[in-house]
């Protein structure tokens, strides 16, 4: 997928999740030369979702992988170009924007940052050491390695409970460890998880250490109300405790909120003329596919206006 270094595009999109893909569709249909830069798998975080049931038009639900494969196919059909590379910084040269990447520099008149977020880490002993050896951040990717074994899921939000439910296909027992007394996940997910005989819950509990030899064997736990310590034997631990915005490469260029999200107005414009942001990366995003796709469309429309004015 080699591209001409220093090739000029009208718009460069950073990030190939639903926000970037939808921006790419609108830009290519507007006949603007557009390059989408993606550092991992085109599709973004939603490729981890076995079944998306809240994106309109799919009454039976659709896998996140298939949904974004279709989005990419649709945008590519209208002329969107894709580059597999990591954007490392954006430089301003007059009205031009230089996007520096691991595959060279690319020039654009407008940039849409749609780089989403990544899973937060627990930051405990054993987490780094056993990543890929029982510690995972993606049940869809790694669940099948735990056939008929006991695994833990850490977290209480939508992503954690979705993962726990997905894991019932493989694991013999799933223990959801949550530091509070109640889940934050949406009611329909809670109902499914509570009705699932393979899923148990450990409330008011945190994981303090992950132990093992070559692979994960046990978790050291602490009850946050009683202070009582315990151990839990598991073969795997799926960590789903929130997300970190992928904005390291725009620090110092774009204003960010305290959590690192990009601040935009309702046109998805940032403080820098010609740089837009869309999707989960935005301050106050509801972090859903439909919102990301909507943001991408809005950013594309206002990027087009800024170029054609
Ligand atoms: C397990 C799980 C289940 C979910 N289920 C649902 C659901 O059922 N319904 C729903 O609406 N939402 C769901 N979500 C949330 C949904 O996935 C996100 O809201 C959505 O993907 C956000 O899209 P985005 O395009 O803003 O960002 P992302 O999907 O995060 O995409 C950003 C992309 O940018 C890339 N990137 C980051 N930095 C760089 C860089 N420097 N250079 C190049 N590329 C970069 C990343 O690799 C990534 O592909 C789920 C999320 C998870 C994790």
C-alpha cells in the first residue's frame, strides 16, 4: 500500500473507525481527493463487538467487523484511498497541513482527526508481563483460547458486559469483577448478563495483582468496602475498564480537555482552521457507532465548505 510521499490531498483523515470511514464516504462523494490513514485494523474498536444491535438498518444485528467492512467498501467505491500507517504528528505550514506518518509525510488542505480511543490499563503487577499470556483487552480476539476454562472480566460498563456475554461461548465460568455495587452497562445488557448461568459477579472488588508462571493462574483481589483480601484461580483476565483517547500525536497542536479529548464546536471544527475532529475522540462524545458516523459526516461537510470557500 505504498503512497507517494509528499503527495497532496484535499483532505486527510486520521483513523479508520466508523467516524473516519463515514467522513471518507462523504468526502469521496464530494469528489475531494481524500486519504484515510489507519495504524491498525480498518474498522476501529467496533471490530471487537460480536453483534451490534443498535446501528439502524440491521434488524438482526451485525458484527462490528462486517459493519465496518461494508463502510470501507462503500467509501472506497467512491474513491477514498487508504494507507496503513501511524500518524505521528501534524505540522502547520501556512494553510497547509503536513501529516507526518510512519510511511512518510503527506500534505492536505484539511485534516479530520478520528483516532478514537484505546483500552485503559489497570497498571497492576503482572498486567504487562502476562499480556498475551492470559491478560487480554479483547474477548472477540482472544476468547476462543479459553475453551471450558474460568476467566475474569474486569469492569462494569457496556464494553465489559458485552465481553462477558461473548465469552459464554467459550469459557466454562466468567467472573465479572467490578469495583462498585452496580453495573454501568445499559439495562438490556445487564438483564442478559444476570440471566446467564455461566456469569458470576464479584462486587466492590478490585484486582491488585495478576499471578502466574508462563501464563496467568490467579488474581489477587481486595474488597474495597471491607478491605478483605482473597485470591481467584482463572486462566484469563479480560480488562475492560475504560478508554484512553488517542491524542498523543496532536498534543501541543490542538486544545484538549483534561482527559485528553479534542474540543470542537458543533461543526466538528477545532481551534485550528482546517483541522476537524470526529467520533469518540471528541469531548462529550457518547461513544457509539451512530454518533461517530454522524460526526464523521458533519466534519466532512464542513471540511468541504472550508476548502471550497
Ligand atoms: C467491545 C466493544 C463493544 C462495543 N459495542 C458497541 C455497540 O454495540 N454499539 C455502539 O454503537 N458502539 C459500541 N462500541 C463503541 C464503538 O466501538 C465506538 O463508539 C466507535 O468505534 C467509535 O468510532 P471512532 O471512529 O470514533 O473511533 P475508533 O473506533 O476508536 O477508531 C479509531 C481508529 O483510529 C486508529 N488510530 C488511532 N490513532 C491513530 C494514529 N495515530 N494513526 C493512524 N490511525 C490511528 C485506531 O487504530 C482505530 O482504528 C463498542 C466498543 C467496544 C470496545
